[in-house]
C-alpha cells in the first residue's frame, strides 16, 4: 500500500471513531465547560475523548491486521459438498451452510461446526495460546462453553494436524473468531455471528 493511501485509510478509520454519539456528547460537554471558564475540566473531558478515539482506532487497526493475516493463511481452494456433489471452490466463496471437507495439513478456511471426524486434531495456538493440538469431535456443547473447550468447532486460520473431518460453515472472513477476538470491539464470543452470504460462481445447494 502506498504511504498516501495508508494515511487516507488511517484518517478514515479515525473519522469512524469520532463519528460516535458518546464522542459528540463529550465534545458538547467540553464546549459548555469552556464557555463556563472551567478550563481544567474541559481539558480533562477532551483527554477522555482522545483516549476513547485512540483505543477504538487501535482496536480497528488490530482487527484489520488480523483479517489480512487470515487472508494470507486460508487455502486458495476448499473442498465442499453442494447439492450432494463434491467440488472445489475458492475459499473466498464459502458461505454459511457449506459442508467443507478437511484433511491433515490443511488450513481451516472458515469457522466450521463439525458433523463428523476421524482422529481429528487441530493446532489452535494462534487463537487459544495452547501449545498442544486440540482433539476435536462432533459432540453437541452448550453455547456457554469457552472457546478453548469447544471440541465441535474448527476456527478459520487454524491448522489440521492429524486426521480428517467435515463440518458446516458458520462464519467467514471478518466474522471468524480469529478476527473478532483480535479486535476486542467484537463483544461476546458466546454466540456465533453469521456473515452475509457472498455470491459464488457455482450453483448454491
């Protein structure tokens, strides 16, 4: 990316952080405080605004960096079953509901809920910090199960180290757990978020 384009992207991101009702309220409060001659209070309020905008901007930058990292990690193509037919599609065209087949050595292209597996283990260190591969199975778990204990889930960007499996896509691209957890703005991780479906070059199921 050219330096000028990077600066423009940074300015747009900063503008999105400023365009916030809380920021408007604080700026209005700072203006009123200045008019009343309470300069110290006004500067304190402006400092709060600056910290709030800076934190939001940092989180957005981290989330974008995580998304770029995920794009570089996912395979170019994924094996899916659509309409009962096994086929290969570009990973960027995966949508929630696709049945994806995975083998040892492959990167997981999206957040996937397992429906079957055979000796499946996945390296999730980049997401959970665990150094040992996680064993997976298709057991049904409560929504409140911590991410590191969700044996029935595969997360985009992680690596299948052993075995094979098949599962249904529940989130893609910027809605995957790796990206959402990298930017703390994402909120609770207890409920999967489904991304809008993209148009794919092949027929839908």
